[in-house]
């Protein structure tokens, strides 16, 4: 390792997603108090996956905190896909509901694309509907998926200039990897998407000014991969051997980075805050017929 590789940024910063998310929730709460409508979010969960149950509970709690109406619909896996589609159809018609999200993953046997496509695109709180995914890709207004939107907000809050920067995204899922790569590209970063078939992943990461890790493997990103002064966004939520929640990035990477998100307390709280923000935007738009359907 040469001298430059050993160079450490003056002081690594912890990017506090928990604090930023709390500030966004406080702002939304004030906005709701002054609004002449009450945003309504429906969260639909199928099956008994423990992680999904806790994510849904957090979303419902967040709605209560900011003064949104919320509805939690829990179906057993045996109810089947048609029952789920019927619920979605009823929510599409319900004027008190402005945002709908179906908690993923769905149990085996459910067709996720079919289910997500059944949500009215104007109530698509997660931004996963194929129409909205396409709109976002070609630069039209659309709800932005919550985790990528939260990542951009964290980078902006740190004053990270994206134009011309090399960004490496590890992971190419529809909910994180692909949309964050697209959003970073739209903000003029030069983006490389890496995945399980990427050759020389460490070399790709070493070139990056900005690293987004969305892999789902505890401590996967190693400190020797990090260019000193890089910005690291750790999306991963994993349980280690002792049951503790840890990210995809080894904690020692912090020493090499200019700034890095912690896990927990980084991207996770921002995902929930962005869900609230998306619901607020959908409610505002749908309560004004002139704006509805406008580009
Ligand atoms: P997926 O499992 O859908 O995608 C994981 C990606 O990582 C895939 O593209 C896969 O590649 C890639 N990958 C797996 N192994 C390797 C490897 N050895 N080298 C390089 N790439 C690899 O996960 P998600 O995107 O849904 O989630 C990723 C992580 O983020 C999880 O820990 C999840 O819990 C967390 N998460 C956190 C959120 C938050 O709010 N903080 C929100 C959403 C997710 P390939 O495509 O080739 O299989």
C-alpha cells in the first residue's frame, strides 16, 4: 500500500440519518397541521415474515407521529393473490387513501410485478409501479422509491457534489440498486453498477468517490477497497452472529471515508421519512384536480 493509499481524510463524519429523518418528520407534521386535508397511507402485508412485520409497524408508527391517517391490512398467505388484488382495487377507489404500499417480499406463489402493477400509479407511495419506474427513467415527474430518495437527501444534506463524481453502486435490485444508480446518473455522477457477477469488484470500488452498498451481506465491503476520502452509503440491514443489526460495510471503512452512514441510524430512518414525504406529495396532488395527471 503506498503513501496516498494510507492518507486519511482529516476527520471522518458520521452521516446522521436518524436526525435528518426526525427533522423531515417534524416538518411534515407542521405541514399536516396547516393543511386542509389529511394524507392517508395504506400498508398491505401478506404472510408472517417477522422483518416485514417490524418494517410495517415502523411505517404505521411514523404515520401516527406526523398526523397521517393510516390503514394496516394484513392478509394470510393462504388468502391468495386474488384477495390481495381485491384489497388493492378497493384502496384504489378509497378517497381517504392517497398512498398504497405493498410490503415486499411477498410469499412464494405471489406475482410481485402483477401485484404492484395493480396499484393506481397516482397512489404509488413506493414508486415501484412500472409506469412510474419508466417515468423516472426518462426524467418525468414520478414518486421516487423511498430508499434511493433518502440516499440522495443524505448526500445533499452533507453538501456532497455529485457532478462528475465516480459512483459505484453495489447491488442491482429494483428497489435500491437500479433506482439509486439512475438518480445518481441524473445528477451527473458517472455510475458503475456492480453485482454478483462483477469481476474485480474491489478494483471497481477503489475508483469510487461515492460508494452505495446494497448487497445484503454483513461487513461485505472491506476497508482496503475504500479510496481515502470516499463517501460511503451503507444500505444493508443484516443480523450478525450475535443478532445485532449491521450494515454491508465493515465498520473499519469509516476510518478511510470522508463520511459514512451508520447502521442502524443511517439510510433506514430516511426510507420511512421518504415514504411519508411521498404520501404527502400524492395527497397534495390528488386533493387538487388541476395538478392531478399533470407532468
Ligand atoms: P437484493 O437481494 O434484491 O439485491 C442484492 C444485490 O446484491 C443483487 O443485485 C446481487 O447481485 C448483489 N450481490 C449479492 N452478492 C454479491 C456479491 N458477492 N458481490 C457483488 N454483488 C452481490 O437486495 P436489496 O437491494 O433488496 O437489499 C440490499 C440490502 O439493503 C439488504 O440488506 C436489505 O435488507 C437492505 N435494505 C435496506 C433498506 C433500508 O431502508 N435501509 C431498504 C431496502 C433494502 P445479483 O443481482 O447478481 O444477484
